[in-house]
C-alpha cells in the first residue's frame, strides 16, 4: 500500500467514509468530493494512518471522529 489520497469505500453497501463539520466520520454518500478524500500515511512497517485531506485531522476509531491527537494505525496485509 503506498502513501497517497484515497476514498475509503464500504464494500458491502458501496458507501464512502465521509467527514462532517462536527468532526465525526460517517459511512454514506457525499456531494462534495473533498469530504471523502483521506490521505494514507505510512507510519512504520505495516502500519498506516488515515488523515482527512481537508481538515488534516487523523481518524480515531475509538471516538468515531477526526482528532489531532488520537492517531489510528492500520495493519496492511497487502
């Protein structure tokens, strides 16, 4: 998996991760392309961060929100 800009899609419902103004992240449809663009950043071996491109905040899975201080590291098996 390479660093870059991505839209993250729910495979079963074909909906995208959408960032909203209240710093929450939802699965749904967006008419504004920028709400659904996330940057994948390589942290270390097999660990990645999802950063919202417009707000520059990192997705925090525990709070289901975007946060500047609570990074989420993903384990990629690709």
